[in-house]
C-alpha cells in the first residue's frame, strides 16, 4: 500500500483527457491556469526557480513533459534523457507548486495547448513572447492560440550558470 504523500504526487500525473477534465473543474473555481513545458531532465536550481516564478503567475501550474521519444528527437544527444519519463514526472510532481504533470509525445505541445487552453503560457527568457514568426527559434509554440483565447504569454528570466547540459558536461570532466 502506498503512503498518502506518494499517492498525492502520483495523483498529479494526468493523461490528456483527465487533464482537460481537471482543468474544467479548476475553471469553475475561476482559477488562472499557467502552462509551461520542457524536458526537465536533471532538475536543478534554474528549473526550480523558473517553475516557482511560473506558478506565481496564476493559481494552477500545469507542466507538460516531453516523453523520452520526444526528447530523443530534439537532438540533445544519444544519452538524453538521463532520467526516463517516469522518473522525471515523479520528481516534477513532487514540487508543491506544480499542480499537474502531463506528457506530450510530439515535437511541440501544440495539441495539448489547444486542448487545455491555458490562461498564461510561460517559457524561459531565451524565447520571445512577441515573436510571431513560427520558424524563429525564439517563437513560443501555442502563443497565438493562448492570445486568441484572451490569455497571456510570458517569458521568465533564466538563472545564469544552470543548465542540464552544463551539469552533464561537468560530470564528464
């Protein structure tokens, strides 16, 4: 039998249909839904700071995690992800300010953004909320959808000196 705390963590993990249902119940309470996405492979200070800032923009934070296959297609290296999707989702769900974790298997979470219709879409400051050219590396996927639904798109400053790639390189040295 699992302890209540572990069950609470696992209850944050949702498939797309369950995620949409839960968000609808949050909307009935007029909660503001914040959405972000990423691999979050080796969780570090930069990730936690970014996610805490994202959570502070609304009432509920939804984190969309790349599946392992999606991470591999990003070309980050043969050894990525370091932690598999199950491990990454449990660690992400353990953060108190994360309300939901949902996977996406495509190269972008566009389908999930269309389905969940967040009030606020957040990415790191290496992206530009004002960029409209979908071919630009600084374009935030789904920003057009969120804005069309009356939502906001925000970029959060990154914590310098922290990245999964730099941690991996440091371990190799």
